[in-house]
C-alpha cells in the first residue's frame, strides 16, 4: 500500500513538471499510453501473463506514438516578468 501511495505522488509530480514544458493534452496522452504499456509489461514480468506478438506490436505502436508526439510538440518559452 505504501509503495502505491509513493508511486502516485511521484506520478503526479512528474505530470505537473511535464505540464510546465508541454501542452497538457500531450502530457496526458504520453502518461496514459506509457502507463498502459507499463501495466502490460508488469503483468507479464511479475504475474506470468501471456505476452503475445500482437501485444508487443501494440506496445511498440504506443512507444512510436509517444516519440512522435514529443518530436512534433513545440516547447513553450517562458516570458520573464517586466520584459517583453
């Protein structure tokens, strides 16, 4: 239980920090996709679930999608106060 709480706190912190540099829609898509892929891998590694070639294929699509989102996202440049 304690590990879950720590993981949730770390996850929320990471989402907040990511939203400082990327659009929130992009952050949500990346965290949702990578979380889904991680759950499938944890299920396979720790709970002996079946890992088919189709699951590996779709996890690879998620990873390619995350890379594509990152490559096409424009990072915002913060405006300093008092200046233009």
